[in-house]
């Protein structure tokens, strides 16, 4: 006899009911949308400034650029569902969309921890080995560390 309880029905969508008690759905959704847009604007500006200025093509600034990319991924995974629920009133999320957003959110969370760890490593090398810093952390090694993380 099988111990699996399978009814033959697959989950197609989820219904989000956690925001029903809020009195001002549209106001809260607008605030979250504004914060999301500001986060995207700040991170994009940071990436554009670092990528266009040749003087900023140093390991520390490349790590800051990586952190901005991770921040875009993390905020996109976290806030897009809340914005659609609060502003559009769409309380259902498909299974595949929910799964992909949860994956992006957790990937962004782990990647952000690794990006901050790389930044701490950069500062540790700069403080403990100031004369050898340029030979220890080159742009190629930083790119490799970013890809690995």
C-alpha cells in the first residue's frame, strides 16, 4: 500500500490574502512602488557611473557595482508581487510565477550575503596588505570571485 497522499490535482495558483485587513491598499502599493522605483534608479545610476568612468574600474568599485546588480535582483523578487496585489488588486499568483519569484528572492538573498563578504575581503586585504593590494586583488580576480559567488 502506498503511503503517498495524492489526490490527482495539481496546484495551479495561490491566493494572497495577507493584505485584506489594510485600510489603504492603493496608498500602501504606491509607497512600495515608489520605493521600488527609487531603488532601481539608485542602483542603475550607480552601475552607469561606475561603468562609464574609467577611473572607477578598480576592485572596490566593481564590488559596489556587483552589489547594485544584486540589489536590483533582490528588490525585484521581493516587491513586484506586493505591488501587483496592492495596486492592481490581482490576488492570485500562478504556481510557476510564485516559484520563480521565490527562487529569485532567495538567490538574491544569498548572493547579497556573498557580495558583502567579498567587499569585506577586499577591505581586509587593503588594510592588512596595503603594499600588495594591487597585486592580490586584480580586476580579473575580482570578476572571478563575483562569478563564483
